[in-house]
């Protein structure tokens, strides 16, 4: 099953480039598992939320800031492909 991932970002905070860069990282890492990757400008200030289908996998406000890309990859992996090895980005 392929998944739809959405990165909702705050355009007022100038986080579009961060969202686009992270989308690229996820597309490269999960090219077999992703059907659609979308970037969505948020009406809420300070928002940076990553969802798979309708499930929030990462929320910057809940997390307390931005996570390292490897952490986000692990969260996405645990949700869409638990058996996938992330190589050097994998948890020990």
C-alpha cells in the first residue's frame, strides 16, 4: 500500500523551504511507499505538521521544536514501513 504524506507549514515563518527539503528527503527514502507528497501552507502561525493520510505523525508544537531529519524518517518509517532499514539514519 502506498501512502499520502502532507507537510503543513507556516508560510509566515518562511518554512516553505524547510518543508520542501524535508519532502525531498522523504521521497528519496520512501520512494516505494509514497503515492503522494504534498506541501500545504497553514493558516495557523508556527505550524509544522507531518501527516500520513489523516494521522499526525509529527507536530512541531507538540514535539517542542523541529526534529532532526533522521527522527522524522524514523517516525514515518514506524508508521508506513516498520520493517524498512534506514541504514545510517536508523536507531541503534
